[in-house]
C-alpha cells in the first residue's frame, strides 16, 4: 500500500470522527447567587473516592481548569478538602444532595473548616464516561517477511457530567450546569494501526467548567 492512499484514508477517517462528535450544555438556576471576591468554593464528588480512575481524572481536570481560568474566588481543591474533613467526605458520610447538608454541617469539624477557609459554596460533581457500543475488528500477524495489522475497529463514548452549586448558608442548591459529549473513536489499520480517539471526557470537562464560570459570574 503506497503513502498517498494511506493519507487519503487517514483524512477520510479524521473527517468522519469530527462529524460524529456532539456536545450539549445546559444550565438551571434555582436561587440568586451572591459570591463576593475573595470568598471560597470547594469542589466535592463521591465518584472521586470510588476508585474509578476515569472519574478521578475528570475531577482533577475540573479543579485545575477552575483554578487556572479565574482569580475572583478561592478554589479549595477536592483532595485537600477531603483530607481536611476526614472522614466526613468519604462515600458513606459525604452529602449526596442538598437535603443532606443540615446533618453534614452539624459537625464541629465541618463548620469550623468552612468558617476558617471562608467557604460559601460547594460544587458537587457527578457523572461518568461510558462506552455505548463497539464494532469492527483488527488482526495483526508477523512472519519472516515482516508483520502488520489490518482491519477497522470503532466505538462510541458518551461523557455526561453535572455540577450542582450548593449554598452553605441557605443549605440548598442555587442551580446546576451539565455537559454531555458523545463521540466515535476509530482505529484503522493498514499495516500500522492509527488510533483516532474522540476525547469526550476532556471536552465535557471544558464545557462544564465554561458553564460553571458563566454561572458563577452572574453574582
């Protein structure tokens, strides 16, 4: 197989991938937001503690992006916040919904930490990245004259995440944002496999952080 044909196939697959990636962003406002410059926000997530590396990476992405893209409020990183409040942010004790906030805030350690760090809001992240379907096949072989791989494999991923903003003083949710990104990844192989990955998780992180910053800037 000569190089021009490989380039044509590569271009076709790249175009195919681009056309099969879709995003959806949503926002819901429940109560007015009142965030003053210099106040703090902490990011929490039960999936961060579940041992799922994918979700750990997503929470790290949200923390990093929120810290990098604004300097209006102080961001308390998830891992640091978890360590300060141990064991009250472990899976069995962490608040799951705004209705759990009264019990969560009744603990002296929690109240003292929130007051010391001037934390006004909690951002609760939930969601996952999952593979919906897959198809195709790759075959690789080696012989005296060399080796190579042939075939085509692809799969569809959906990354769907939401962020609920909880007001500590009001013990309620002031609103939420969400990001859902779907995409198709392909590995064509003509002697050499060429993986073309639809990075749905990173795109969902970018979309969710953008929505969050827009939501928080309305105060």
